[in-house]
C-alpha cells in the first residue's frame, strides 16, 4: 500500500512538472509567433487562465504536437478577447 501511494505521489509530481514544461514551451512559442516578449505572453496566459486549461485538458494535450498546443492557446485567447469585446459592446 505504501509503495502504491508513493508511486501515485511521484506520478502526480511528474504530471505537474510535465504541465509546467508544456506551459513554458507554449508560452515561448506563442511569444515568438506573435512578436511579443515572453513576459507579455505570460501575462496573457495569466489573464485568460490558459494554465487552467492546460491542467484541465492535459490528458489530451500531452498526446499532441506542441504546435497544436500553441494553436489551442491561441484559440482560447482569441475567444476570450471576443467575449470581452461583446461584453464591452452591451
């Protein structure tokens, strides 16, 4: 039982580390694609809770190419910006 619990904790830490690495890579790639600093990209990711989506959908995202993960982040940000505009126009 203890070994199973330790294995689960190690796996959870490994997944968390993998999500963090994916987030860093996607943030850097997003910044390059959009000609902005990594800090600006990071702030966009925070503003639109992109990391929350990475945690929620990691099971699918980690099976895709990193470029697909960047497209996913781009889509999330664009949709969030559209919602903001719609809310401002009401």
